[in-house]
C-alpha cells in the first residue's frame, strides 16, 4: 500500500498485522463488563476501575489499557494518568452495555471465547480445507457439537442475535411488508428477527423455526417481549423437515454455513414454502460482485472455512443464479447496516 504522496509506507501493513492487539483490547474490556459497570457509575477513576475489575497489573499498564480504549473511541477521558476520570463513549454506551436494546456484546463474547483461538489456525484451514474449531478432531456437525452444551448454545444464540440486531431493525423498517401477513424465520435462534418485525409491523405474524433444543430459549426470549401474541415458535430440522408456510421466508446468516448443493436445497425448500408472489430474504454480508469492497464479507466467508470447512459467503450475482435456478422470478437487494444486505427473491 502507498500513501498520498505515492511513497511506500509500512503504516497500513503494521496496522493490519497487529490488528489482533486492538481486537483483544476490546474483547477483554467486554469480558470484564467494563462498559456495563462504567454505565452504572457514570464515570470512574483508573484506580476505581482497577479495584472494581480486580486487576493486579502495574498502574502504567492499567493506564495503557484504559487510554488505548480511549484512543480507539470506546471511552471518554478527563484528566490524565492519576487524575484521569473515564466514562463510556456514545457508541460504547449504546452497543456495549448489557441490557441496552442494541447490545452487541453477545457476538463479541463468542469472538473472544471461541473464534479468537480458532482463527489462529487460518493457515491450516487454507492448507487443508478443514474446519479449525471444536469439530477439528472429529466428524460431528458444528451445530450438533455446539448444542451439546447449554452454555455454548446460549452463547451462540446470543451472539447470532446481537450481530444481526441492527440488520433486523433496518430490514423490519425498510422492506415493504404491505402485501404480506406472515413470516417464517428459518434458523431463527432466539426469535430476534421475528420479534423485531412484529415490533415494527403490527399486522405481521411471525414464526421462528429452529431445532427442538433451541425452542425453549426462543420461547423464553419471546415471553420478555410485548409481541408474544404475534410471535410463535416451530421446531424441526430445516434439512429434514418442511419449512412452516408463510408469505415471507427469511434466513439470517444461514445460507453461508453450507456448500452450494445445500444452499440450493435450502432455497428449494424456501420456494416450496412460499405462495405465488411470496418473498425469500437472505440477510447476510453479501459480497460485492467486483469482490473489492466488502472485505468483511470475504473475511466472514473465511470464518465459514474455520467453522464448517465448506460453507462460504457469496455475491449477489451468485444469489441471482441460485434463486432463478430453483424457480424464483426476480431478485433485488437492500443495503442494511455496515457490510450486510438483504438479498430478496420473489416467487
């Protein structure tokens, strides 16, 4: 990479090469629940934070930790070193405080607890084409393995809900629901999409469809909303069982888990569950057709290598090809938040 004077510079190379330092800084702060505890107190000194978090490091490293978080925009600071007082930035207060509606810490927890270590084996994944996670040593399906542990299952469901909540809100407000009455969210996890659509579209009835082990968690989360009269659950295996019929079928971060034949099988099942004029929606990090802008989408696709071995993210042109091959008449795409979009196919 070159700077504006067209002279070579190592700055961007080192920024990316040491990127895991910045990542771990944020992930550690989330694990400590620093932002949540700061929100409760409004502001705290470094020593108060050190005592609260039970940190044993030297004071200079404490200042390094807090001031680096400040430099990245996660904290605000008045004063310096021993006189400094820290508080949450606007973004940290909105997205990193537990129980705030836009909290995304669930995904950050999973990044820290699972994916951080597995991405250390990216080279092996590229060399072998094999998963590098909990199923590395065996033949189990990733989701079967994750769902064996209630703690990991809940962490996964919380992660999927938190990474997509902004996209779900955008979809629920930007998509034209006026011609539709029912929605099925296939692989709905904790029913976050269904509850979000019900919130913004009072005429819609939504069903969150996932494996039987997920259903009790989804029901518990639905019960905490104001929309339990219009959000229900259904359980089954989305490869083995038909999808609950609806005017709209949605998959959020589902298609990218699988290879192309399984993607096509899921698209066919979605087509079969829809009436004429119905819509299928994939909410994912759809890669731009030039494969030059949505770098996050390409990294998410590599994450599918780490997680499943054969799953991958895709471009809108690939989505067009697949949906038309199973019978959908037309497609469109709606940008959501950040690198995510809603790829839509109409029957």
